[in-house]
C-alpha cells in the first residue's frame, strides 16, 4: 500500500479518529483510515464508487464489498454520516473534534445547485423531534434530517 497524503486538517482529524477508536477498543485499519481520509478531504459528499476508484491504486483488489465494509465500520463508530438523499457520505467532524462517543441527531442542509452539504448540530431540532415522537408513543433510536435548498454562496451568484 502506498502512503497517502491528506490535507493538514484531515490529517489532524484522522489522528483524533484513531484515538477515538483506540478508546472504544475498535481498530482503524489502514484501509478504514484511507476511506475516512477520502470522506474528510472531499469537497462534497463522497460516493462509494468514486472512493473505490481512488482506493484502487493504493489497495490492489479493492472491490465494492471492500469500500462498503469500511463505510459500515466508520458509520458504526460515528465518524461519518450517510446523506441518504445523495447516497453519499460526509465526515462527522463534530463527533471527531468533540470526541463525541454518542451518535447524535444530525441535520443536513443540501444545496441543490452546487451539491455541498452542511451539517448542523442543533440540539433544539433534535429535542423537538424527540418530543413530537414521544407524544405519538414512538421512541427514536437515531435520526437524520435532510433539507434541500440553496446555499449562501450559490444564492449570492444568482
């Protein structure tokens, strides 16, 4: 496997993610680390097959099950999120930076023009959803809210 270089910000997040995994008794293998780096360095949500294409020069024999097993691990550890609407993945920078060992309610703002996704961590939204569900006798185990619209940068450009 070749050495892979990521941005300084991503390299720092990878070191923090590795520490989180060690604390949990989980193993951030070289492949998992590489996939997490690809997700964190991506300017937009990363698709599994795009990442697979980027992995193949460094991980001979990488196939769809390879990437999906790595993504499943990263999701289980709360290091990434899946944006269902886009069938793509984004890093959970909040969880990594805060060493948040719990999965949290996630809200995404998805720009329909440029494809960028911004993660919100608004506890009030999560609390409101939880209260509404409780009122219906429903217990939430996890939630993701995805809102589509136009980001500020795209709105400024007309």
